[in-house]
């Protein structure tokens, strides 16, 4: 059985009278986010605005939130999440706001309670990384087609090393990114 993470939510003064976020059905993955504005708001073409959702949020460690545009609002009115998806880190605490933009050629009127976005909670993995920037960390260049493409790489040409900016050089990704144990 899978574990369901707990999302901590508390209604703010902006959200009084509005329901907390909910799924439309058990088949939907996004929680509906409503505009917690006091009265109707007009957005001119190209205009950007910050809109409160009416609640504070706490996402558990190991998860993040992604705020996506509501497809119906985007298609019908050109109202989208600016730079979406908008990322909510587990360390972010406090009221949730939406960065909206009207990308249509017409004025959009937003009303209190309009569902303008969706919040998806996703598991995240923080990775360790290995810096392969130094020249000595690369394996010898090869022309294997199954590998990673590198431009302007140094290649061996009859005992001499030359720069070949226009030629593509392929390296095996398995060998290049293999862990220390796998290389032996």
C-alpha cells in the first residue's frame, strides 16, 4: 500500500468563505486553486498580477508543489501561470500566491472563487553530482555513435592533438558517467 503524504493547510483572512483546495474527482492529480480576491479584478492584455489563494501551505520534506495553469481558463481566457509551473519548495511556509498573466488580446475579468490554477504535489530526489569539467576527468575521446555528443572536443589525429570545433565527437555515456566502482 502506498503512503499518502500530508499537506498542511490553514485558511487565511483572504480565504474566508472559500473552500480549501480540493480534487475535482479521484482521477484528477491537481488540487483546484481559487482566486481569493475581495472583488472582481480586470486584467488587460499582457498584464501580470499576484493573486492570493486564501490559505497557507506546508509541504512535507521529500515533496514539492508545482502550480500549473487551469487548462479551461488558459484556453477560454488566455489566463496562465507566469513562467509556469510555479514551484513551491517544502521550506516555503506561509500564504500561497499565484503569478498570473493575461496572454490574450482581450481584457479578462477574474472573480472571487474562480478556479485559476492547479497544485500538484510531487516527490523529489536530491542528487549527488560528479564534476566532469576538468579535462583529466574525461575518458579518451572516441567516435562511437552510441554516446554523448561533444562539440569542440580535443581528438587524437595521427599522434597530434587538435581542436575540431565543427566535428562531433561521441563518448559513451555509460563510461563517462560511470561510478568509480563501475569503471574498474
